[in-house]
């Protein structure tokens, strides 16, 4: 790689970070991650130009989840696909935007990696110029010599070789784990060519927090353990938690997770009863599993309420799942609310005295 490549410093940092790993496996991982990182530089370019690059508005199509695709969803998807096609270690990839995985024309049989990605997370925020992101996950291609099919992607999150996200905010950042802790790279645009520069190398999520994030407009559809947890937080120092909490909702998971990485917190997109056939809003493979690996590698915890997210074996590429992740102490508490049926009884008692029912004067 030459000095004008945006990934030359990233590659050097990864070389040091992966010291001791099998040299062939480390080289393959570096090359795959650099291919992702190069695509994300281009996505950042287009995202930052926005309407000037004709990247705003609807694309006029829907994806497998029935959601309308934005122009930037498809531009980002194309940029990732083009970059991965050029990487000799990527056998196939799967995107939120396509029902089926795509097998690499040139490297389908020999590549050692499968890449899964959400090319543009937080699409509803694009035109409002609020932070958006890309989420990615690298899985092993276990049957080398054969082109992979969808079944080869059905691996639980704990099989991920690496996972990360790129946040396109006031700064463009890449947060990455290769299962050796969590690294942060900033995209430095001051030189002739942009460069990913290592800025933090051991991110730890605060164990304690007074901040949570949930889309409260769905409150009437939540199950009791979530009702109880949120009601107790909102009750603040006059409730059973005896301390005040703060609430946030960006509607870009990448931005929410990054806030948790920097100052702790809890992110919840729980199961709800809006559409009983859908167990959650977020996608296990492109959103929940990569974020769960990052959060656990930073000392946090990620669950669906009853199981660790990294233990879930996907049934389908686009399976949805409840997501509850962040600072460990709070996630432990939420899991205990799911585990103990009596907790739901005490929630009912609490409810009669909480903010939802104002005491009679
Ligand atoms: P995407 O833009 O890839 O469809 O993902 C959006 C996700 C996630 O980023 C965010 O946390 C959540 O959907 C927002 O949901 P609401 O629309 O319910 O706020
Ligand atoms: Mn998303
Ligand atoms: Mn998306």
C-alpha cells in the first residue's frame, strides 16, 4: 500500500494490533478491513456532500423488510460491494439492502471471509443532517473451496472475527474490534489524501450510568420488564432507583452505541407487540450481532432480555431481534427483570404510584 492510500496508517496499526495472530489470517483480516474502510471513506464523501451529490431522497424501491430505500442506502451499498469485490479474501457478502447474499465473482471459492453489513444505518436522519453510519461484521467462510450460500452465513455472533461501525457525524470515525479490545480511528482529511488514524486503543464502557435511549413512542407496546425498567428510570430520585436519569434518542443505532462507548448508557429496542410476527425492529446479523461484539469487547453487555445476543444462531439473513445493550450493571438489572416473574408483579404495584398515575392530591 502506498502513502496516498487512505488505509496505509490503518494497516500499520492493525499489523501491530494483530501481532501474534497466524500471519496468513492476520494479513487476510487486514486486507478485508482495509477494503471496508476504503468504501467507508467514499460513503463519507458522498454523505458529507448530501444533496450536492444528489444523495438525498427516496430511491423509489423497497428492500426485503418492506422499508423504502433512500438514495444514500443504495449508493453506500454499491460502494461497499465494489470494494469487497476487489478484495481477494472476501468470498461473499450480505447486505441489509438485498434478500440474498452476493458471491464474489473472482474470490467466491478461495476467500476466507464472509462480510455482513448495514451500508447506511439511521436512514431516516439523512436529509436532516443528523449522524448516520455503516455497520459491518466479518465471519469465517468455513468451507473453503466452495462458493458460500446463505446457509454459510447462519453463524452466531460469537463466531465473528471482527466487527465495527463507521460514524458519519461531525467527525467520521471507525470503531473496530478484532476480538482484542476496541479501537477507534478518526478520518483525518487534512493531508492530500484522507487517512484513518488510530485515536484510542482500549475503549471501555462505563459500568454505571444514568442515561438510557429508547423510542418512547412505542411505550404502550412494550413488555412488562421494559415498562418497569423505564418507569423506574423516569421516576428518578423519587422512585426506587433513588437517582435521576437522562434520556436520549437519535434514531441512528451507530450514534447511540458511540455515545455509550464514550460515556456509558443503555440502548433498548425491545420486543414490542406492534407486529407480533416481528420480534423486534433491529436486524440480528447486520445490526445486533456486530454491535454486541463491540459492546462486549468494551466491557459492556448485549442481550435480547433472556439470551446473550452473541449466542443467537440466525434462522435467516434478515432475522429481527430485540436489542438491549450498554453499561453492564444496567443490562444485568434488565436481564433480572426478564428472569423473575415476581418482578412484573412489583412493576404493577409500582405503576399505581408512579409517574403514570399521579397520586391524588
Ligand atoms: P436503518 O436506517 O438501517 O433502517 O436502521 C435504523 C434503525 C436504527 O439505526 C435505529 O436505532 C432505529 O432503526 C430507529 O428506529 P425508529 O424509527 O423506531 O426510531
Ligand atoms: Mn440500521
Ligand atoms: Mn440501513
